[in-house]
């Protein structure tokens, strides 16, 4: 007796990726995963040290307003904006280099973009330092410690330059198939913050954390310099990524306004959600911004882990599109959506079910009280409702901008979600306070994800939206069952650590079994060898 597996997508016409490419992607994904987890763990240690030393009050709210600068800079210059422009540009240059190596298109691209980018970054940092009082007044009107927020903002403004250079280096290395150094930047960043926080925290207060941001940004650049220098001297060819087929296009001018503008609008709109949250939370009781920050950082851990594969496959998709292989790019994006959705939904089920235990285990010590734990856990549970939307936006945005041509639809979708966040937040804050802000965030980002998914079926790569949506809906059902089972398992112990371990273990098993029963294709393939053995053993 044989078992049928429900097809996820139509059978692809393109040949599968070469085995060497698959091994390279697996190795790159593994190294990226290890370093992503290391950076995330250090980020938690950073937040733990910050909460232990400063707790949640007026001073921490002042620092977290200044923390907006590195958050926006990271989104615009490292994670989304600059990467969405430069990774496809380097991919196109490498396709041209394979056909016409002289003059070197990669070196020409660097010469055309890096000097102008440096000038823009230096000017942006200088303007932000001078305008720090106005920035604080706009971000958090009525903040009790506005003077402290201004001092911290001037220190964190330096990351505009350091993050920009770090993002440029990362894009160049990832475009060449080098992932180790770019994946280590957040390890270096958090080491710098933790070091200065522990060394100077008692003497400088939260200003030590702001100085740590500046120092960590420098380390993000330095950790990538050796890999860049070796590649520049050797003029290394790209490793064995999927073979380029079809006519190669011309390398675009990477900083052309028509190409950059929609990416900048998208990245800024995405990060503006955080600005709206802090604007709405500023009039709330002291500590509200801190509770939102801690909850968001922890709740987004599953999303960070789910997107690490997309960091590796982004240049692969860009090179496939540069070579005209839209079928390979489509299959890669669809696979990324299902894998990332699986990871984030499983993580979200644990976050929702075990929020009090997680916050108590991570933060409840020193100046961080039981009241702070309860408030942060309540917010975190609501934040988790938007994790799938956050992940889908991350995956789909990379697929849109891999085409290396002006695309305004992602920016319009993000602006629509941002409008929904602002309107819902303004209505929800008077009644529900900080949890209402988190609910508005989840609503807005989910709307953006649905718009991007809808638009993906009408692009050059034409994703199979119906089958993919069906698989995601089944995964969402499995996550709901796993959440209830996780809460039941966690209630078996009064120890936060043991409750979390039991709850998470139950969630993994129940999620996998439920996904199999709901006939999610990947879980059918996973369980098929087991069911066959059981059938033949009868």
C-alpha cells in the first residue's frame, strides 16, 4: 500500500539545482544559522544586562528613543534597504564578469557607488548629531528625560556611517557567495555593547549603552575587512551557485534614484512602525516603551531564525533572475515561504504559550520586577500574532527586489500597512495601552503581507499563490493546536525553566503531528519513511 503526498506546486519545468549548489546552500545556511543564533543569544544577554542594571523607567525610555537610530539604520543600511539594491547589483556584475571579465564589472560597480555612499553617510550622521534635540522632540514628545535622550541620540547617530559601511561590505560578500563574515556582524555588535555596558554602566548610566552602540558599529565593519581584502586581492570568482543561463543583462547603476527610491520608501515605512509605537507609547506611564522594546526583541526571535535561510538564498534568486531563469527563482521563493513559515509559526506557538515564563527567565532580576514581567509578557503575546506577517514580508520583499528594477508595489503595500498600524494604534491605546499598540502592529504588518502575497502572483516570477496560501493556512492551524498543547505542558511545573522546556518539547511534537494530519506537504514527506516501515512491519 502506498501513500500519496499532496502536491504543493505544479511540477517544475526547470531542472533541479546542481548537487554542488545544494551542498553550498546547506553549508552556508548552517553557518548563517549558527552565527545568527550566536548573535541573537548575545542580543538577549545585552538586553538582560541592560534590564538588570537599569530596569524599566524614565532613563531606559530615554535611551530606547535614541535606540531608534540604530534600529532604522540597521533596517535601511544592513538588513533591507541597501541590501535590496546592492545584492542584485553585485549579482548582475558577477554574471557580466563571467562573460566579459575586462574591464572588471565588479570593481567598476564599487568605484561608482562606494565614494558617493560614503559622502551621503557622513552627511547623514552629521545632520542627525546636530538635529538630535528636534529628533527626540518628534519621536517622543513629552518624554520626561529628553536631555538624556538627546545625549544618547548623538552617540548612536555615528552608526549611520558604520552601519552603512557594514551593510555595503555585507552586500558585496553575500553577492560573491561569502556568508561567514556578514553573518558575524551582530556577534561583534553585541559584544561591543555588552562590553561598554558592563565596563561603564555604573559610571555613565544609560549613556554607556549608547557609547556601546557606536563602538559595536565600528566592530561590524572591522569583522568583515579581512574577507573583503582577501577577495579583492585574489579577484575571486563566485563559488558554485546555480548556473547562469540565458542572456545576461547589463549591470545597472546601483545608486540610480529610480531603483533606490522604492527600496528606501519600503525600508523606512517598515521601520516607521517602531516609530509609531514609541510615539503612541510616550504619554503612557513610565516603562511602557521599555516593555514594548523587551517584548518585541524576544517575540521576534522566531522571525529572525526563520529569515536566516532567505539571507543565503537572496543572492541565488538575484543571480537566477539576472540570467533569465525565472522558474528556478520562483521555486526557490515558494520553498523559502513554506520553510520560513514553519519555523516562525512553531516559534510563535511557544512565545504565546510561555510568554510569562520566558520573560521571567530572561529578565526578572535586579531592577526588573515581577510587575515588569507581567506587563512585558502581555505585550509579547500580542506581538506574536504578527510574526507570520513579519516573516512573509521579509521573504516576499527579497523576491520582489531581486529583480534589480524599480518596483513601487512593495513600498505601497508597506505604506498601506503603516496606515493601518497608525489608525488602529490611535484607537486602541486609550483602551488597552501598550498591548493595543502591539495589536495595531500585528494588524498592519499582516495587511502588508497579504498584499505582497497577492501581488506575487502577478509578477514575472508568478508565484503559485493559491497552493502556497493553502499550505500556510494549514501550518497556522497546526500552530494553534501546538499553542494550546504548549500551555498545557508548561502548566505542569512552577519552575520557569522546566515549564519552558516541557512546553516547547510538547509544542514541537504536537506541531509536527498536526501538520502531518493536515497534510502539509513537507511533513508528509518527513513522516513517509516512518509510516512505510510501520506498514511493512505489520
